[in-house]
């Protein structure tokens, strides 16, 4: 449950003899994005494999509620192995198939102990797939988002999913 306490004060400038009742502008601008303000995000997920059923639940339980300032949001998927944050969304799916373009030793990046394959063929998203864990985990980033969410999620994957 979120509780918001609003305190209103009058901030006066000058000295008491000058008091014309002027109030300082203390507006805060835009309010932060809240998870309950975001609609459920439809996410396509593959049918779960025995490996996904054995490994994904523990990952899903430890994913952050906030990813680099973006709140977690509800997802609408056929399995519980999808998560999303923010709008436009960063989307994680656990238990995906091996990426089609994966060539061993080519185009791989290691971040915080997790090896990632990056697919930039879709203009709508950059897709990072963790390829060295017990199951493949895919993280889709909006095109204007850098790799910071992948870096943050790498620590969670390394601590939760065993390496292959």
C-alpha cells in the first residue's frame, strides 16, 4: 500500500514589514512513474520447458521491483516467466529458445559474469540473451535505451541461475 503525505506550507520572502502575502513557487514538476499507472503489458512467451520450470521460478522471485528508476509493471503472458519495467518497457523473458543468430564465440559480451548475445536486427528493440545460464534469458530494450538494464539484471542472473 502506498501512502502519500502532502504537507502544504506558505513560504514568505522578505521581512515582516514587507509581507505582501507572496508565496514562493515550490512546484516539483512531473511526478515519478508509478507501477499502478501503467497498463498490463502483453508479452509473448514460449511454452515452458522442463528446464524453464526448474530454473525460472527462483529468478522471477528475486527480480527487482524497480529497475534503474523504472517501476515493475504487470505483464499479460501465458506463463509467469515474464517481467517488465517502465514505459517504454524493458522486458525480461526466462526460458526462451537459443537465439537463431548465435554463433559460438562471435558477438558475445560478458557483463558481471553473464555472457550475452546481442541481436540488433529489430528496429523496435535491442534483444540481449543470456546464453551461459541453465536456461536462456532474453531482455528486450527499447531502441533508445543503453545496456544499463542488462548490467543491473546481470547481477541477479549470476546470483540466481547456475552457469552451463
